């Protein structure tokens, strides 16, 4: 409850009259618990300021409520309001005590009331429960021999709710439903090791990339290898399915795209493609949700976008090339909400998450995260994304998009958080690191609570 306004028409005149109210006093009196909240209204010109302030605050609240903006700070020349919420709080909590200097001006009080009434109406709408993001994983699994190698992709979560994890020479499957663990394959006898795993959309096939450059396709249910594709001359660290097509990226700088239905296990099929655009190891590969574009990232600091409709079997010219990152691009994620929106993250020398409109080829936002970006994933349910990081904090960050406001920071891994996958229901993520653990976190809420933090009420929480 934010207090009622029944008495507001009879605001008592301030004993201090129109004399300027000291900002310190204001904050002492009304917002004692909010360390750091600044309050820079020029009280010497209070009437003028309050008019602007009211109108800005009103706009800000409406924008937050109706347009989903996340404004918690206003700037207008000399007038800086650190948070609209403060005045808001003052108006409704301390109704009888409001001490804006200009509120002692009776002609002003009515104006003031006029703009705040709609806000009060907004306030009366049912309050959405605040979203709590647990700071600890809900499950931790040991993952002995999980490699601490940035260029590998060793964890994936299937639509059938099974985790595949590459540990040394083996791939293990862990059922999220039954917690049952099975060993899918062991490349030890071939003196090979696992460098990537990726589930197909249906969740029945796992592709396994190897150190020697093979791409194996396994039937998970039958525990049976159905293909071993050759073609790469070095380790395969990135895999991405597109229907029956399987794209693989390698340290040999090549991306191969093969149809796993083709008759021969080893010789190229008709629709096979070779994409030779990177100048260094390929470490990130993601198909767009509409399956029209393949984004690839490499140790050459480049993010490339390939057009699936281009039919030539050999391509060295991607549809788009983005060179803004200053380090390897492993973290790549297409937005499931906004067509053509692509996010990418750079390694240690870069640390930035960048956003691209691949429809117009325009760079969008960029945020310096302060540490190596290892992986990225969007929420299926809200306009949020999670990033995992290496040097130096080994943390997991949850961001709102497009504001790029940091919603949560999760720590616990003692090595870089190199691996990331999202549960099929879109609510949980699993992270893996060289500390040989897999950690499961509830970061994405399924309920359409995206408005939580855009709600007018969150003006408070954002500054508390
Ligand atoms: C009171 O407010 C009115 C309207 O905003 C203004 O014209 C007037 O000068 C103010 N009076 C004082 C004493 O500030
Ligand atoms: C993709 O390639 C197809 C076939 O060459 C072409 O028609 C289409 O315009 C291309 N799309 C883009 C976005 O360049």
C-alpha cells in the first residue's frame, strides 16, 4: 500500500514557507534507507522545476508502464532526477508530509494533483509478484575431465530433456527426468577425444565432433553410431543442425555442411557445402530460428553470416562480415523474439557483447562485460539473455534487452564458464566449466513476467 490521498486536498502549509529545502534534508527525511540515491532538483526554482519534474516523471512512468521502457533516471539540463520513484514515494507514502518547496504554493498543488492522479491509478493496478532469481544452482553434477578449453562446445540439452556432455574421450547422456546416466560413446580406443556435441531438433540424434576432425552422428535411443563423416583436417569444436543438415566448424578454418541422409558416410553428397570464410579456428556456429542464416564465429575475431539459400558448394564470401570484436567470437545467439537480431560476444581482449540487426547489417547495442564472453543464450519467454564469462570473475550474467540492464549475477564456478545450454522448457540453464562441475540454474521465468521490471512499481526496486 502506498498510502491514500484522501487528505491530499488539505496539504498543510509548510512551516518553512517557500524557502529552499535542502536536498540533504529531503533525503534524510523521506528516503533514509537509500544509499546512493542522488537528489539534484534545484529547489531554488522549485515551481519551475516541479512543473518540469511532474511532466517528466509522468512521461517516464507512462513509458515504463505502457511502452515497457525501463527509465529510472531523468535528465533535463540542470534538473536531474535520479529516480522518479522517489517523488512517487513521497507523493503517495508521505502524502500529508510532502515537502517539495513549491508544494506550498496552493495554485501549484492542484497542478501537481492533476498529473499525479493517473499515476495513482496505475499504482492501484494489482501488483505483480517480484521475480526472485535464485543465486545458487538447484543442482550440481560432477563432470570429471570436462575440458577447460575455450574453443570446445561440450554441453548440449535436447528437446527430449537429455543432456549430452563430452568428457575426455567419452560422451555421456544424462536424463534430466530420471537422472539416469548412460555412456554414449568412447573414442579412447581410437586415441581420439570429444571436442563438441550437439543435439538435432527432434532430440534423437547427437552429433559428436572429435579432436581428429571426425563428425560422428549417434542415435541416442539405440546407443548406436549411424555416421562418421570425414572432411576436416583438424578438431571440430562447433556443430549446428539445420533439419537434416549438419554444419561443423573446425580448427582447419572450414565450415562443412552435410546432409546426414546422403547415402555414403564419407563421400560428399549433392547438397554438401564448404564455407571457407574464416582465417582462424571456427569456434561458434548457430542457425537462425528461421533456418535461413548461419552465424559463425572464429578465432579471427570475426562474426560471419551465411545465406542458406546460396546454393554453390564452395563459398568463401559470407553474406555479412562483422569485424568489430577484438577477440575470438565463440558466443553467438539469435534472438527467438526479433527476426534478424543477433548477439555475439568476444573473448578476453574484447569482453563485449554486441548486437546486430542482420536484416539491415547495422550494429546495435554494445556492452563491455568486463570479462571474456564464453557463451550467450536468449530466454525463450522474455526479452532477456544470459551470458557466461571467463577471466576474471567466472560469472553468469542475466541481462534485459534492449536496455542491457543487468538483472542478476551468479557466481560459483571456479573456472571459466565455457559451456552453456538451455532446458527444453526454457526456464533453466546448465553451465559447465573446467572446475569439472555442471551447475543448473533457474534464471528464466516461464510466466510472462517480463513486465515485472518494467512495471511502474519497479521504479522503486531499481533504486533500493
Ligand atoms: C505559485 O504558482 C503559480 C503557478 O505555477 C505561479 O504563477 C506563482 O508565481 C507561484 N507563487 C509563488 C509564490 O511561487
Ligand atoms: C540468399 O540467397 C538467395 C539465393 O541466392 C537470394 O535470393 C537471397 O536474396 C539471399 N538473401 C539475402 C538476405 O541476401
